[in-house]
C-alpha cells in the first residue's frame, strides 16, 4: 500500500484524487461488511454465534378422558347378552317339623312319616301291646271318621300278628272286596290287609312290610274310607 505523504507537505492534484478514491473504496467496503452482518442476523462488527437448540417438548396423553371424549360401555354381543329364556320355578320344599317332645319311640315313628297325609300326631290313646310306639294322627284328606292310628313294631312279624288279631271280627267270610264294603282277609302290594265290620264302623287294617309298621282306620261307610286308603302314602321314603 502507498504511504500517505506527511502532513504539511504539498500534494499535487493527482495525489489528492488518489487518496480520495482510496477513502471512497474503504467506505464502500465497510458498507458491504455491514450489509453482510445484517443479512446473517448479527450487528456490524459482532461475531455470529449459532443460536442454542430449541428444547423438544414431548406431550403425552392423559389417562383420564377429556371432556370431549367420553368412555362408552360396549354393547354385549349376541353371545354375551343375558338369557331371556324363562327359568323353571323352584321345587316346593316340605315345611320344617317342630322339635319332637314325645317319648323316643314316638319321635322315631313321627320322623318316619311324611307330611302329605297325616298331621297333628300325638301318643295313641290305646296303643297295642308289644308296640314300640303308637300315634293317633289327623287325616289330611277326608275319609276316616276317627283319627287313624299308626303303630311301630319291632318286626314285620309283630305287625302282621297285630293285624291278624282282628280276624275274630269277621262275619260273612274272608274273600270279599273292600271297595264294596265286603269283608276281606289277605294281602295287598305292601303287606297284609284286613277289611271288616267293627260295630257301627267299617274298619281297615294293614301293614307295611319292611318297615315294621301297621295302621288301622274306621269310617261310617266303606267307600270314602277305601278311596282315602288307595291314595294314602304315610311313610317317607
């Protein structure tokens, strides 16, 4: 670079023009530098430092549904839908028996009875000799004129012997039909059977083989008594 002449020295017009052009070029260079700095975002004469990276913010969805989205319960499918078929009604149960307050043998006999045919059982007024227990019970259905008596013996033989003891009351024979009011001595599907006339009453006595139990009942006429006896099932299985 040419050196500028010292102050106070005389310069020619050529030198003055030379130095004026040098100054103009220097000013143009400075303007170019300032424009370049403005274009890159910095101030003139300042260093261009890269901007720090912008932090990344991760947004997670809340587990709680927003007010715009409401949870919906899925409708049951055809397989999951509740059954609309009618259900069968429960089977009726037998009423609970009250605690027995009779003698042990009588309580044992009472437990052998069902609740459909006999009720209000109590110790018999005239129990047979040799019986374990005897009960007078009210008939649920109409038929007997007195409360039938049911007797528990020690064996089937003792029960049959007691029924046979009524044979002395037979008058007209032993081969008649109980349904028509005739006298009969024989058997039925469950044991021994005796039908006879006992004073003003028509009487039936019978046994239950395998249970050591016998019964006797009386009525004014034979037909109601026989119909009641046919539907009778006093012992629980």
